[in-house]
């Protein structure tokens, strides 16, 4: 939008009437810039919250995976001890 605005101003820089009309509406440009900054801040906060939630989910899944590995290991231990007692593999 700013690029289009600058091109428009550049093409009409000789016409003082258009420039004075734009000067009366320059406050809209300020509000647009403030809105852009607010949206950028909201996007940063949203990304930070999403990252934090993804990290928590990743940690939870890692813990669940380690728990399941421990259960499988515990289930395999009696079978190995029986195999070692009989001398088979």
C-alpha cells in the first residue's frame, strides 16, 4: 500500500490540489501504520504461544515414548531370564 501511495504522490507532485487533499487524510496513514504494528505484535505473541504449546506437547510425547519403552523393556526381562536359565537364546 505504501508503495502505491508513494507512486501516486510521485506522479502527482506538480498538482498542489491533490497534495493538499492528501495532507488532510494523512492521519489515516498514521492509523494504518499503528494497525500494522499492532498486528505484527499480535502475530509475534501468537507465534510465541504456539511455540510454547508445541514444546509442551513434544515433551509430553517424549515422556510417553520413554514410558512405553520402559514397559517393553520390563516385559522382555522375564523372557530373557528364562532363556538364560534354560540355556537357549
